[in-house]
C-alpha cells in the first residue's frame, strides 16, 4: 500500500486557493446557508451541523465518525492528520496478517504433499484457499478505499465524509485482521491434523459430539411437533363432540406447520452431516491402513464407526417421526417447499460444501416466510 500520510499538507492547508480547487465549495454547502467547514467546532456542534444537512443519519454514527478527526473534543485538521496515520497503520497491520495467512496456506499445501491424496484433505485445502483469497480481496479493497479518503482530505467541506470513511476503513481493517488471524490459526491446526492420527481421531470424535447435540435439538423440536399434532387431533375431536378438550391442550408451538417444515429442513441437512462424517471416516481408515496407525482397541476408528452408526439410526428414527406427525394441512402447505429443498440438496455429495447447504436452506426458508 502506498504511503498516504507523508504529505506536507495532509489535512489540506493551502489548497483552497490553488487553481485546481477554485471551484471547490469550501465555505458553503448547496442548499444550506451555513458554513460547511467543521474544523474548530466541538464534536457535539459538528454533529448537529452534519445532521442539519443530512437529518437521516444516525447521531451516534456521526459522533463516532467525527471522533476520528477530533482532538480534545474539537474537530481539527491536525486530528485528521493523526487519524490518517493511525488508520494507515491499522491497515498495514491487517495487510501483514493477510500475508501471513497466505504463507500459512503455502506451508499447509507443502505439508499435505506428504500425506495420502484423499478427498478429505483436498476439500480442506480448497476451503482454506477460498478463505485466504476472500480476505486478500477484502484487504485490497480497503487500500483503495483509504486512498479515496485521502484524495478528499484537502476539502474542509468534506471533513465529515473523510471522517466517516476513516471510521469505516478502520473498522473493516480490524475485522480483516481478525479474520486473517483466525485463518492462520486454523491452518496451523490443520497442519497438526495432517501430522497426527491421534489428532484426526480426536477431531472426528468432536464432530460426532456436535452431530449428537444437533440430533438432541432436533429431537426436542420433534417432541413439540408431535405434541402439536396430538393437540390438533384433540381439537378436531373436541369440535366434533362440541366439548372443550382443545382448551386443555398446549402444544407449545405457535405454528406447527412451519415448525414441521423447519425441522424437516434441519433433518435433511443433518443427513448430509452423517454422510459427510461417514466419508471422512472412510478416508481416515484408508490413511490409517497405509500408515499402520490405528491398532484395534478402545478409542480408535472402530469406536467412532459404532458411534456414527448409532447416530445414523437416531437420525433415521427422527425422520420417521417427522413423517408420521405431519398433518395433511402441513404437507399441503409446505410439501412443495420440502421437495424443493431435497432437490437442491441432492447434489451435495461428500465432501459437503456447507456454505451451499446453509444458503440453500436459508433461501427456501425465506421463500416461505411470508406464508408462515
């Protein structure tokens, strides 16, 4: 990134009388009869002036932005100069962390060259490569955005726009840094996974724990749906008998049909989790066989395979309960949406792209939102 803070006149002194700036509106804003410059104003007064011109702006957002170009509570050119320097440093740090994430990706690729060529390994590397590319693009865009802010810094009338631009660049640069740090941390963990059968077994066990927790949540939802279905049956019988039995039924579900649809979507996605973990288990078996790394005994891949079989059985049973609980009105209302989800997820074979799964389910849930 080029240095944006070493100009002799970083805050714009001496620019208002230059030929190139002769037409710049440094003393008034179109449609407003008061001075446009904010320099020398207390932050509170500057906030009011900005909002007088742009009343839709959130006052706290305006205050936060002007804080970037204020010193001792007063907006000033000197404070702008210092903020430019600080924001440049924040962005430089973010760019450095992104470079380190790229180096970590190269190291992981090199480490992966010595392990079996398995889909589980390849998929992880592809995911990391996509993450690194995305954060690199975000960092590059920030450099362009900061340069745009610098280009406007000479105009006192643009002081708020510059301040708001600095605030946004600063916030996004810090987020880029956090993201790059997380990617680097995950890549280092990935290298440990590549290097150790015990780590791979442990991580797969943790994934099975997460699957079990998801099935627990799904079971709770199915319990409520079954109660709602029973409540509907009681209400129908009570209506036919002219009694008040329905008043004593509380299924705890505001919209049983929508709850059934959401649970059915979750069940389909969880089925992909089961398939994905089974494929990974198969890859780890192949890997272990080649290395002679998984002796028969407690805590190995055989135990994980037995756990996965049990979880697969739980998943199947929950699906049967969802099908049995479905009322005709529910399937009439959401049957086509369920079929669409199943159709769109049919191509999601292991290694599963979970971003695609999540976006697919969320899209269909949003599509039927107005009908819920």
